[in-house]
C-alpha cells in the first residue's frame, strides 16, 4: 500500500466483478473510500464486505446505469456516505453481440444505453457537482484535481465483427472523453479513458476452446489476455496526482492488442 489515493472518494460503476472489482480493490488498497456500483446487489455487497474486511471503506450502490436518475443516485451515494467525490470510473457494461443484419433494435439500444448514455449520465452528474466547487477553489487559489476515467475498448478503436452496437458505444466514449477534457481542463478536472483487455465473465467464453482461440490470441503482442489485476494499476495511476498533467488521452492496457 502506498496510499496514493488517501482521503479520496471514488465511484466505480460495474464493480461487482471483473475489471471493476479489481479497480475497487486497488483503489481501497491505496486508501480511497469506494462506492461500489453494480446492478447485481449481492455482488456489490460482497465486494464491499471484502474491502471492509481488508481494512478499507466502501459502500454498495445497486443502480442500473443508463439513466440520469440512476447516475444522480450513484453520485448521491458518494456524497451521503462519504461527503465528497474525487474520482469517477465509468466501467459498467454488457454485451449483445450479433451481426448487424441480425441485431435487433433492443440489442442496439440496450448497449448504447448502458455504455454510452450511462457514461454520459454519470459524467454529467459528477460535473454538475464539481463545477461550482472548482470555481470556488479557483477564487481562493486552492484548486484540487478531480478525475473521470472512462472505459473504452479495442472494439471502439478498431471495430469488431458482430459488435456494431458495442463498437459504436465505445468509440462514442472516446468522443465524450476528449470533449469533457476540453470543457473542464481549466477547472482542474482530468478526463481520460482506458481501453483494457482482460479475462472476465464477458471474455472468458472466447478462449474456452484453445484451438478456436489461437487466431484471437495471435492479435495480442503478448499473446494473451490480461488479468483484471493487471489492468487496475493503470486506473490507480490516472486517479492519483501522478496524472495531474494528463487529460483527454486513451490509454490502451491490452497486451499490445492495439498497436
């Protein structure tokens, strides 16, 4: 533990498992108080129990990301529980993969709602809270850096067969990231994105058949998917003061998938 996030309050959406859970664990280990959001209440509460048992502080939030009301509720959880908010990680997501000619309107809308609208709504809620604080700090000469870290994907950067909905949402998140960075930089709000590649419940089925997985794994310079615990340190870096001069960037933490 290096306590790089000591005293910080961080929201991590979709933190009941996979990369989100690894981020929540890493943040807590660095001294942060964490709002663990996941629509699976049991998973969120289990994560909180684990963090608390390890000496950290966390609270569960079961909002289903994708609406302004839900986003406002997540931010309210941070403020009600810990009195402040310093870092927002927009990680919640799901898949509804199909070739475009087979994809239903519901398949498209749900993925866009959770990934793109959910990221926008949570960012909006955080920014509405932060902007007056940042302006007041500027007047007193004591500015603080606040951070948004969005999760995009190689699919959004390169495209992916069978993922028109997901790729569109993830590339949209890149647009949000760069726009927010330009809108909020003078308020000392840093906005970046990470494009991770790790074995999670969403990706493990892709490598269950070793022979079928060979072409997919060959796309990685390192020849493999990472583990969620290998992804989390990049989020700690972007959440910490070590990244105060970085904004509007997309960091690929993917074993050389996007080169």
